[in-house]
C-alpha cells in the first residue's frame, strides 16, 4: 500500500480521486494550509485584538494589516508556484487553454465561444463606465490629488475606459474558466436554490409574511451581482488555497467502510436526528438568554431544530457516500467559518456553506470560482436582506467581523480564537504523527 506522503512523480491523487500536479508531500500540504490559517488567526486575535483593540497601542493596526497582506501575497502568488498548482486547479481561467480551444474548435463552437468572450469584455466595460463612481471609490481613485470631475472629461474619461479594459481582460482571461462552467454552474444552483428556500422559510418561520414586506427584486438582483464578485474573491482565498492544500493532503480512502451507498438513508436520518436534537437547542439557547423569551420564543427553537435537522440529513447522506471526502471538506469549511469571528451567526452560516463548497470544489468538473460565486450571489444577497437588517430582531446577523468590529471588547473574546488555533495545531501534530496510519481510511 502506498505511503500517504508519496506522490506519483510530479502528480498526486486527491481526496476526490483526481490526479493533480504537486511538488511536495501530503504532509507539507496539510501543515502549510493549517499553519497559514493559524497564522491568520494569531495576527488577528493574538496581535491586533489584544494590543490594538484592548491596549490601544498605536501602529498595531497598520502593522497587523501588513502581516495579513504579506500572507495574502504568499497565498496567491508564492504557494501555487512552489507547489506547481495550475490555474484550473484553483478554479481560474487559463488564457492559453482558451486560445487552444479557439484554435482547435469547430467553426460553430469557435464562433459561440468568441462571441461569449467578446460580450463579457464589452459588458464589463459598460458596467465599469456606468458605475465609475463606485469603482473609483472601491479602488480609492477618488482620493487621488486630481482636479474636480477629472474622470468625466478627456483625458480622464479615456483612463476610465483603459482601466475598464484592463480589468475586463483580467476577468475574461484569468477569472472565468470556460471549459467546465456549465457543469459547475449546474452544481452551484443545486446548492444555492435549496438553501435560498431554507433562508426564506426561516424568515417566514420567524416573522411570517412581514419578512417579505420590504422585499425588492431589483435590490436582490443588484446585491446578488455584487456578491458574485465578493464571493469570487473570498473563494479564491478559501476554496482555492485551503481547498487545494487540504484535498492534496488526503488521498482517496481505501477503507471498506468509507463508502456505504446502501446506508445513505439510515445515516441521513441518524445525523438529522442528532443535529436537530443537539445543534438546534445549542444555537437557540444563547440567543434566548441574551434577548429574552419575548424576542426569542419557543417557535424560533422549532425553526432552529428544523433547519439543523435538514443540514444533518444532508451531512449524513454524504457521509455515507464518501466519509473521508466529507471530513476533509468539513476541515476546509472550518477555515471559511472561523475567519468570520466575532460574528458567530456568520461563523455558523459560512462554516456550513463552506463544507458544501469545499466538497464540490474537490472535483475537476466543479472547480470553477465564477460558478461558485453565484452561490454567494444568491445566498449573500438573500441572507443579508432577511437577516442583516433591523427587521430580523434578535436573529440579526452582524456582517462586521474581525478584531476592529467587536462591539463590547473584553479579554474573554480571545477564548474561541485561541481554541481554534490550538485545534488547527493539534490536527497538524496528529497528521504528522500518524502519516502511515492514515493510508487505510479516516
């Protein structure tokens, strides 16, 4: 049986069974990924929060920001080059693959693909030009020492077009992966639409038809469009980096009990019952203790029980389909969740969503960041509309995360981040200690 640290030449078989390029061992992938996650948490909660927020020492915030920027540069540019990752393995577009497709495709396929690329390029330029105020503010161009209305007249207007063309070119060539967009988008909708229904059902369970009184389709679509791009950026860091490192750290399991298709229904029922019985009350009780019985009645508990029961059922189903793959996805999803501390409602939501995203992203046919970005578009806009506004009362989810967004700073805030860092370090220690024992199955 093969050593789990062994790669086949310059390739390694991932958790989902795909073969990918890799220059280092499984040990290195696991240790790097989780140590990077621990580094992020230490900078945020071991440096920025105690020294910058609690002790208010000047210079801590820019210093910690520089450390995080250095970490992001390593994630995005250094690590993939060291490991030999490809653009497609990160769910990104490959311009050379696109040019090969255009050269070798049939005339009809070539015309369709070229038309799609051209339409995206023109459309992104139009969006950039029409929404330059927001684009300028996002990139801080509005803070440049320029004459008033500079970008509204020549040569400023030309610079707007040139910047839009550059940005559109990067997105069209490197941001969008065309070869598997159809399958990845179909998978994304299979995840997003049921969860959208669950969000709306939860809002209805809490507030009845009043939850939809201020619903605006236009606001929803605008928010969804914005969240597609924000989701792309987030998943570039989490699904792409952590997902790649961790799926390469664990090979496919050969344990006889890892895949049990016949047990899918019993496992789904078992997990659904356990999640409803344990997680539902655990989520409901702290909110009730904080806001009181009038704001958080027993009917809300029923909603939590139903929601976690549904999630538990899905988890149990896929646990029987491929136990190792789901556990690796859970570890990866935790990275997406804990980065949202100190908004624990958002931690829970992103952790659960991260499990699904990590699970499907392991397969080559689903590895497409733009397609997964649509999940963020649908869910981010709807969740924000129903649960981040004042109308959601005690169930309002705070979108402000990180040390600088803690409402009531205290030293007790550090307990959960410290436990998370300790947990990731323990997993690294456990993995390195049991390298050969991991061959058979989780």
